[in-house]
């Protein structure tokens, strides 16, 4: 049984930072590329960032390049999303994913 559990969301002012974490269990974590998605109300789910099995390379949506950083710690079975210079338009539920597996999501709200 694969489990992905996100944490680290919350309410932050524009320009602030948050660090999301996603803890994985049930599979060999290091064998999979990992993704962060987000979904705002009334919008489609959007791929935010991807990291390969060994951490390099990484890819980002244009809207977050230069502000967000995805990383992973295979020893801890955890993937991270460091989010800096947050904007109100970054407000969404953030999900981690690999393959068919999704976490429950963590809410990020950025106030203006």
C-alpha cells in the first residue's frame, strides 16, 4: 500500500516562503521520479515541479521558475518543495505524486 503524506502548507503573506514536504511509504521511493502538482478552485490541476530519481535534473512550470525549488532525500523517503517569493496566484491545494499515487494535498494560501 503506497502512502504519500503532504505537510507544510498554511497561510502566508505575499513575498513570504513555505516549505512543503511529502513523506512516502510502501514502495522503493528512490526508484521513482516525483512530482508536485497544485489545483486552485475552478482550475485544472497543474504540474508545478518534477524531480528525477537521483535528484537531477529538475523541471518547473514557467510560473514558478526561479521561486520554487524541488528536492528529495531518498534516505528519508521525502520530497520537498521550497516556495519563495510567494504570490496570491500561488494559492492552491498542493499534491505530491508519482505514477498513479497521490497524497491528500496540503492547502497553501497567500494573502495580498
